[in-house]
């Protein structure tokens, strides 16, 4: 393989990513404004104030996710995923799947390229399917949803059963302890009648796993240093 | 169903075109760079093909999500929301902050309020990317140069953490839900037993695919193992929803 110039490629992705993100943020903020102008109404500001704790929670989750996904998605994948959404249930599994097929090395430029391709293709396919999907919804209304609705909640277990096996095979040592801890946390919260929800459990899982991974890393390093002596 | 406005459909079209353009720009940049560094074109083609096939099945519930949300927000708003950033679980909780799903009559100010909450709450990730991500990425590049093992540990831990967080939630929630479906989160609308069976079937099918790839050297199956796994598991889940035992 030829020698790569990683810096200019990633800088290029950063530049495009930032431009697209800025434009997208403007477009996103325009959506409620255009709705209000079209309908001739204003939002109920009091109700927005009442939702302040929810907004704050999701702002925090968004920040945690942006930091946490950064080492996994790669530069192109990060910008694309945070604008197309559905990261944990679609973009990330899609990128991992493509990386496994291409057998890319962790942190390599090859992996960056394959992840970007996978997430870009995934974004295009989803947008097209949504675009096509709203046609029957417009014609038949929500009736058509009733036929397929029962299967919707099972997408995540369907993805993460198979993908979980792949991840466990690759990261068994790093996955076992956080999985056990998260099982206990989930069990306790459910016993207390509290459902933390997928987004919170995911962020919590990453936090627990990072701490556990760092401790494992320290122990391994000490062992290596001892062996070297 | 609340009224849809033409301009909202125009926004949906603009945002769809925007997402496709952005994805194409990144796709071509990545392919070009791949060619420059001598990345095997077969790997590039396999990544495109496998990602396209993989994305079809998980995209269908997003359309179903639009169908669920359209009862409360009309058709155009869910289309816009699910095209950019949105994820169904989040959108439903966000729009229900003003209890729109329980309202007898849904007024336009209610829709405007729900839409504003949904928009504000989800902007922090992209804003972080716009302002700070490059700096964070540069630190990660430095870490890779100075201590690759630590970066690999961080990456592996984060992936393991996603699996740990999601799998533990799915399993425990499923045990507590059992045959009682319902709840605010879409995950809670699932039958717990079907969730566990789906998870199990998905693991078994993936294991079979892995064995076929390794033992029979079916290389072609690598591209389709995960889409096949998802399809079989979801097909089984759909069939099980009709089983009297899980009614």
C-alpha cells in the first residue's frame, strides 16, 4: 500500500463536515419557524419552560454521545452520523459490519475510509426509503402502519444479537465486566420501578466500560512492566 | 391528524436532498482517498454493497415511526424529523413533553411547541461537532501516536459499553415486561418474551453464518451475514406476534 497523507484527508473531511453541519443546523432551526409562519401561531413558551429538565437531559446526552462516539465512528462517520441520526441502531452497526467484512485494522486510515463509505451509503439508503415510505403513508394514512407496527420494537434485539456476538468475539475481555455491571444496574433500577431508557443506559454503559477498560489497561501495563524487569 | 402545510413538505424535500448530497460528497471523498492509498477496490465495492443491503431492514421501522408520529404531528413534520438527526425513541418522548399523545384535540400551537422542543433538545451533538470535534480528534490522533494501546482500549471499551448498555437494558426490560406490553418508550411496547427470543435467534443465526464462513469457506456470505441475521430474527419476531402464547 502506498504511503498515506492522513492529515490532509482528515482536514478535508473536517472542513466539509463543519460546513454541512453549520448549514444543517440553520435548516433544522428553520423548521419550527416555518411551521409557525405557515400556521400563523407561536409555540407555547410556558410549556417549553416546563420541558426544561428534559431539554437539559438530552443536551447532556447529545454531548456525551458526541464525545463517546468520536473514537469509534471516525471523522467522516462522526459528521454524517450526527446529522442523519439513528446512530446506535443503524449507522454504527452498519460501520462495524463493513469494517468486519473489509477486515480493517483498528485506527487505520483504511478503517476511516470504510466507515465513511458505510455511513454515507447507509444515510442515502435510509433517506430514499423514508422518501418512498411516506407515499403509502400519504395515500393510506396510518392504517398501513398497523400492519407493520408490531415488529418495530424488535429491530434492536435483531441487530444486537448478531452484532453482539461479533463484538464479544473481538472484545471479550473489555465487554464481560461492564456487561455484568450494567446487568446489575438495570436489574436494580427496574426493581425500583425506574426505567432509565435506552439512551441513558447506553451512555451509562459507555461510562462504566471506559472505567473498567482503563483499569484493565493499567493492570496489563503493570504486568508488562513487571515482566520486563 | 393535524394539518400539513406545503412549506413543511418543501423543507422535507430540501433536507432529504441535503442529506443525500452530503452523503454523496463524503462517499466520493472516501472512495477517492481509498484509491489514492491503494485500497483494494473489491473492499470498497463490498463496503458499498453490504452497507446498502444492511441499511434496508432497519430503515423500515423509521418509516413506521413516521406513521406513528403522523397521528399527532401530521405527515410532513415526522418526515423532516426522521430525515435529519431524529431517532424514533427520542422523538416520541420529546414530542410527548406536552402530553400531545394524550390530548383529545391537537392544536397548532401544541404542534409548534412539540416541534420546538424536539428541535432544541437534539442540537447539542452537531453543535459540539461544529465547534469542538476537530480539537478532540486532534487529541485522539496525538494519543494514537503516543499510546496506541490506550486508544485501542478506549475504542474497544466504548464499543463494549454500547453493547453492555443496550444488551443489559433489552434483557432486563424484557424479563420485567414479559407478556405485558405498553409504556412510553417504544422498547417497552415490545413483548418481553418475543424480545428475548428475537435476541437469541439473532445470535444463533449469526453463529451459523460464522460457522459456514469458517468451515465451508463461504466468503460471499460475509457481506450478507448481518442482513440475513436481522431479516430472519425480525421475520421470527413478526410471526411470534401472532402466536396465542404471546398475545
